[in-house]
């Protein structure tokens, strides 16, 4: 149990205050909420507890290190709440009557004798303000409560296990209590050895009164009432010394334990910064564009800031859609702020570039004025013609007609300016062109030789005789022919018959001359005249038919018939081949004189007698009429007609597929094929069958699981058909419906399978579905290993409990029959220091189910017995004494140790019978080496060395010659011979 802190001042401050307001006398602060940017790093919590507390714990401890401190470190992956819980004694609810003895000798019992005014001999007590008033050898101590009030002063007896103070109080079962008392020694030697006792069982270990006098010290233990409704509280003296062993008690408290909790939240902040598109193009210098941070995080505490080092933000730098007007790199910072402090920030970058193909304007080189032309046409151009408007101007020329068209007519030399504007972006561009005057016309001469045929597909074109020189350019054009060579050279080639024009231009003045030449061609294909399409019977045994074409000039041609879907029997290379199948037949005719081809086609059709297939409109499939009969009335009938129905698009034929009236049961398309078995000709008809669209869809859902926490589950029909014309009916064979059987949301309180019957009361359609409600009431599978025995050497044990399942559990240990838990009462491994019964209660936080198990921690008893016979005194004739410990515990496991502070042990200090040579107090300590327990006792060796007084009486006479001897008489004092 960490950090016990109960002191004189605070304890009784709580008593005074909380008698008015029964609250737990501590304040728990789990610390300020923590905000971490994902992915989070481990962080430290900062809990604080004001006031005197018994213990504390954090929950949950998953991912936590240092959970036994107020500043643990946690590693989380998502937002998590941590609860700090602390316990303290509720001193405002002290169950002890007259615990401060201000009521005198009342409210308690004692095995000691009440002796007012006299604290002699041992085994007596008194309630008074100054111990020295009753015993001159006691220190003049003040009481603990106020310094001037009463206390219980005790002259300790030499008999162990005597109750110094007892009181019986009523308690609440299964409640944690704290027992506290303040003790001081009134004689410094041999401090009292005290122990708490409740209902006859020791509570906690033996504690010693302070070594000095008038030094108050508090001792306390925790106790769980278990099933008890009353508690007899006692303070027992285990010291057997008669010398010393004198003490005082005050401010005895027995109060319930209360708890206070506080929660701290570790927030894991997930934010994102996005810029779309990441590349933005400015159409031109000075244009504006809107950037977009769509896709970035939004919501409370989210802020935005756009920055740029080489661009320019016009507006909206704290929004997701700023306006910019310059190329550069723009950075969007998305921040999560708490109380003005940035907790987490993410960035995204947009690069803005200028259009690599900006708007531009140019004018084709114009024809000069002159050369017989009074005007010339300026051809304006824009790199973005789809959104361009044009504007012409001049300072020294003259524009004839409109100035806002793409092309402009001028009649004076000068400089002309074209100004273009993109109406979509507002971007502009300009260009200038100069118009001159010239009259130096070049010479053009065009000629050719050869004939164009279907075999010879090109002839040369010549410009011989035309002007030549560095300023002369050539250009061939044609309207009816085809130029296959370079059109801008003096000589080229023609790929078709027609008229060809040679343009010769003097580039120094843009004057141009033209000449023409005609290229002859013979590419007339042979004449082919087809006949009417022949017909073929449906009878597969019909003879072949003859195909025939008429041929025109030239007189000699080559003929070839082909077909992809028919069949030529003979005469493939003649004007009249024989065919026996319907199909398309193609004839090609080739003129070997000019290499030209001509083509024609002839279709052979089948002459069938077509039967009649006719179907009446179909009824609708409904829930009342799940199947209907189609009507093929009006169709051809007779023994030579075969009938076949097929279904598509979801249709289904139940029966009668080879009759005119089949039975069907699904919406879809139904095709009737009626075939004449004599002519092999057939006819078809189709009818569509519809189905009532009000088909019922039933979906039953069980959204929860029954557990120790969840007693009922409300089923639902989410996803089912809805409407006022629907009726609901739930049934079960192995569960239990507790309410709402005829509603969409019944309540159930037993695991099982529940069937929903959903009926459309308008059309009678119905559907069913099942919902399965599961039960999870598995208690935690806990077990406890038998702990070792407590001894005087082994003062604490760790109990080892196990939970063989995984999940989230809460653990709570309680101690009865004198047990005491010092640490880990909310873990599987508590530490205990008293014999007793320890019970673990485990709760599965997933389903609320609990399980309990108990184990007994034994105590190996066996304090050695120490008995010392009273020795005789040391005298002038008896210089040594042998001390006797007859009647004491003996055996190989008992160790003897004699000590003295004012005598002298000359021999046998580690034996049952040492030899001593000086008077004084001798103490024997016997230790049981098997369990570490020891007991002590003392004996006093006295000394008698007072010499007796000797007196010789005056003789009655004098020696003379007559009196030769006299009798001397001696006398003395004291005991002796």
C-alpha cells in the first residue's frame, strides 16, 4: 500500500470539519487533459491527491508504466480516459465513542485495572492529563488531541495478549474500515509492543511505541467487515517486560474508508492537410486563381493558414480557398488548437506555375500592296482561339471595314497592331505587322508528262522556265488533284488527274505569279450491271440457281465471284455462276488495260411461307396469382407447326413450353417461336410479364448480445419493407419475447432464434427472416494458488491469482479473519502481511459477469517461552551467580542470547545458564530459528557486600602477676555469625 500519510494535525482537522459535511477528506485531480498528435508518443500523466490518503490506483493500466505512481507514463493509439481513484478514512464518521478520552473512563473496557490517582504496580491504567501525577517516574506528557486534555496512561503488565483497550461498534457488512490510534511512551526503556485485534483476530503486525517519551506516533490498519455486522476493537500489549513498558493512548479512530475519483483524457488528434490539385497553372501574369484545401480536416479547434515565400496571397489566407495572383509555392498549415496553443499541425503544398503556353498573337506575313492589288488581307492568329476576341489598330496605315474580326483588310502601307483578349481568363497579347508596296512580279511556268491510271498512281510536275533566285519561293496547289511530292519545291509529283497551279513568289516584295497544268488520268473501272435478286426455296433439296451480270466496256475483263455467307457451286470466274444457298454474293471485275477494278453484289433470298406467331397481352404475377397462363391465340395452327417458348430477363416457364398456352410464374420476357415443318420457315412473337412491385422484404436484426449487463435486447427490422399496410408478427421456439410481439421492435430477454413474419395486408405478400440473439454470461475463469505461510521472518506474501481468458477485467481483493492487504488490491498479485482469508472478485467489463475465489494465508505461530529463576545475590563470599532459564523453550531450533547494560556476563552468554559476576539487569532473548519469532525476559541480580560492625568490650580487669588471663567479650551489628 503506497504512500501512507496520516498525521496528528490533518487527521483531527478532518474530524472537526467533516462532522458538519460528511465527505471524503481528500481531493483527487487526475491532471489536465493531454492532447497528442497522431501517431502519438508516450506521455506522462500528472495526478495529484490533496489530503491524507490510504492508497490510489489508475484504471485502465493497459499501455501504462509506473501505475503505482501519481505520474505514470501511458502509450495510447486512440483517445483514452484514465481514472485516478484514491481512498481515505472518513474521519467524519468515527464509530469509536470517547476515542479522545475527554469523557473520562467511559465507553471502553480493559483487561487492566482502573487505578485513578496511582499507576503502581504493573497492569493498571488511569485517564488523566499528566502521567507524572500518578507515577513520579513517568514523563509529564501532554495529550495528543489538544495538549491539555485527557489520555489513557498504562503501566504495562508482564502478561502478553492482554486487552489494554476494547470497544464494540456496529459495522456495515462488506465495508472497508481504518483503525487508528496515537501512542507515546511515558518511560523510555522497553517500549510497549502493541497490536490491533478485531473480533478476536490479530489485525496487522506488532508495532512498538516510540523510543523516547512524549513523542506521539500514529499506527493504523485497514479491515474489511466481510459479513460482520459488529466489530469488537481491541488494542493488545504483547510486551512482557516489567521494567519500562509504560505508555499512553489517545485519539482512537475506527472509521469507514471512502474513495474519490477523477478522470483525465488523453486525446489523440488525427488531422490531415490536403491540397487539390497540387499543381495550379496561372493563365498569365497578373491573373488570379483560387487554391483549394478540400480534403483537409474540418471542425472545432481546426485552423488554417496559407503562407508563401515567393508567391502572393490576395485574400483568404486563413480559409481553405485563398485567392492568389503570382506563381510560387504555397503551403497550407492545418492546425488543431486548444486554448490558443497548437497541439498538432499538418501541411500540404500547392505549386503555382505560369502557363507554359501563354496567350500569344501573330499575323501571317501579308501580301504587299501593289502587284495589281489595291488592298491586302491581314490574317490574325491567337494561340487560344476558342476564347479570343480580336482588335486591330494602326497609327500610320488605314483599315478598311471592321476592326474586331480575326482578319483585317488594309489599303495603305504602315504598321498594324493586333490586340487579342482571352474572355475566359482576361489575359491579353499584342503583335505588330508591317504592310509594304511593291511591283516586281516574278515569272511562273508549269508543265507535266504521263498518264494517271489505277496502276500508275503518280506523274511528275515541272516548274522549268519560272523565275529563280534567293528571293524566289515556289508553292504547288490543286483543287481537283492530289500533290504527293513536296508542294514548296520547283518540281513535285501529282497523285491524281486534275488541274495543278504553280505559285512563284518574290519574298522581297511578296509579289506572286501563277501558272497551271492539267494531268490526264484513266481510272474508269469496268462497267458492271447486276440483275434482280434471285430467290431460293426453303426446301433444302431445291436445285441451284444462276447468278447473272451484264458487262459494259471495255471488251475484255477478268471476273471473280466470292461470298461470305452463301455457296458457289460452279462458274466462279464466269458472268453466270451457280449457287445453292441464300446469301450475299460479290463479283469483282478487273480491266487489265488501266488496272482498275469494279464491284457489284447480288443477294440470294429464301422463298419461305412464313407462319403467324401472335400473343395476347399477359396478366400480372401477384402474391394472390403467383402463376399465370400465356395466350398464343391467333397464331398459325396445324400439325405441320412446331411450338417452342423461351424465357429471358428473369422469366420462368412452369409447364406447357411446347403449347400455345404455357404456365409461367415470374416476371420477364417470353418468346414464342412458331416453325413450319414443311417449308422450314418460322415466325416469332414476344410478350413481357410484369410482377407486382410490392413484394415484401423482411430483414430481422438482433443488435445486441444478452449478458450480465444487458438483460433485454430490442430487435429491429432495419432494411425491411416499410409502410402502413404492413403487419409484424414475431415468434420463437427457444427464446422469450417479453413485449412488442406485433411491432417492428419487440423486446426479448432470452437467447434464441426469433422469426419475423412481415405481411403486406394489401396484396397478401409475406416474407420471413430470422434474428439470432446470443448470450454471453461467462464469468471470469479465475484461480488462486495456495500462498506460503507467514512467519516472524517472512512478514508478507504475494498471492498469485490467474485469469485464463483474455479481455478487459477489473479485480478487487478483500481480506477477512484478520487479513490485511498492503498493495495490489486491484491486481492479480496483491501483497498481504496478516494471516486471514483473502477473496478475489473479478468482473468481466465486457459482459459485466463476476466470479469470486478465496484463499487462506496461514501464520506459523510459536513465540518462544522465556522463564528465568530469580538468582541469589552476590556477596563477599559468593562472587558469581549462575542464571537459570529452566522452563523456557529449548531444543536445537532455539537460540539463546543474554545481554546486560549494567552487569557483566563472564561465561555462557549464548547458553541457557550463563555465569555473571556483577549485579545488574540481565535480559534473555530466545529466538525460534524455524520461524524467526523471539521473546525476551529480564531478571535482576542483587549484591550484598555490607560489612558487619564489630565491637570489643572493655575488659573487666587488668592482667597482673596474679591475673594472667582475661576473657574478652566482642559484639557486633548486622546479619552474620
